[in-house]
C-alpha cells in the first residue's frame, strides 16, 4: 500500500501577544491510498488546524507536505487549483458552510462551472449524477439549505466535495452536528463512496466509537502533537499511551454487569503558547516522572504501533513479553 499524502515535521504556529501558539507541532504521518486515517483528541488539540493546513486553507509554518511523492508544501498559484481539485474537505457544520441563497442545484453547479471541465449542456447530467451518488432525491434539486434536514445538508456538502473527483478528502467532524441515527447513514455513505471510488480519508473526530467504525488507522493528538498512532484494531486491542487510555475509557459501555471505569484526568493543561520541552500531557498524567520533562518522540513499540512516552514499556509490562517472543521466533 502506497502513501497518497505524507507529512514530515509539519508545523503550524500562530502569533499571539504572548508568543507563538503551537497549534500543530512537528507532525509526521502518512495517509495510505484508499484507506481512512482517523485523527482523534480533545477539542483544541489541533486536529482541524492540521486538516486545514494539509489542504492549504492555512499555510504551514514549517515542515513538508507530500502528495503522490511530490512536495506541495508551498504550491504556486498555477499548482494550487489542481491541488484543490485532488484535495477536498467536508466541513463539520453543513448549515454554516452552504450558501443560504443557493439551491442544491446552485451549490453543485458552482463547483462544476468554476472547474471549467464540463460543457454547459453536460452540467445537468453531472448534477443529477452527484445527487444520486450521495442519496439526494431529485425533488430537492431546487431546495434551499433551510428547507433541508441536517443529514440532507451534509449530503449536499459531500456531493460538493466529490464534484471534482478528488483523491483525498478531509472529513472534519462531519457527523458531530447530526442526530445519532443520521450519523450512521452518513458514515455508511462515506464508506460506500470510499469503496466505490478508492478515496483516501482523513477523518477528524473526538468520538472514539465513530472513529473505530470507519478507520483503518488511528492517530491520537494532544496539544498539537501525536502521542500514539497504530492500526485501528490494534489501538483498541492494546492501548498504550496514558492519554489514549483516558480517551477510550470515556466510550459508554452497554454492559450493565461490567460497567467501564472511566479514567478521570486532573491537573492543569499546559499552555500551547511557547510550551516547555517534554511531554505536554505530563501535568495531567498520573504516571509522570522527572524523565517526562525531556522531549518525547514517537517510538515503534509494536509493529506499526508508535507511542510518544518514555515510560510506555514500564507502564505496559506485556510489551516486554511481546519483545521476548519476537526475539525467540527470530
């Protein structure tokens, strides 16, 4: 499996009166073609900023963005329109991101017209195709956003994102504003579209249940940095970072005989403005020691399972057993 999009040391800082706010700080990760990378973490951890930086809604401060092996960190004015066709986004709030004066037809037609790829006579066919693709009834073609339900509005947003036949789509919490029953429909639609067109997704969310269902791989962010990344099934089977464990403990359990014990985090959040070296989760981590004040780097502790924690082996004794078994098998 080849990487469609790669990030190398990507950073996005913002100037504030008190210093540099490290919204995205030294992120290195890859998005495998045809798969979904779930990016999770608390609100304010930098997930959406990372997503918007990748597709150049915001420009990076440092680092590299590679698309199909080509450096597109700072595209030229000529390169950017083509890049935007290949990289699209589905926003969190479908009502705020649709023009209230545009009908469904207007919204889809605008994207198709700006691209210049279709003749005027072909626009009608393309609009019908997109509406069928995302499950919007033809009778809603002249409907305005306020006349649509939340789920239908999000389907229009998905149709708009698909209009240019992109390869990479950022899904920025696309179901968080929807009812639970509608969430399932939109998730299933995204998965069906991925299978049909070979799409690559970056799925941003704070809902661990949703990300478990749709993702092939999951990366956990905390205050602008990656703390754990692994295949989705592996992360839920063997969670290693203390912060990841706290996130997973918040998933509601339906087993009344074995209720899940939620991990309560205490302590103050480290300021993202000129943060001190070391683990940014340390002020809230019950296992933090003096060693956590040193810079932490992602380390592969299991095959394709990376963790940024100097105490990971100490806190997870089973890792020593895995390493010993691997050595014996070799």
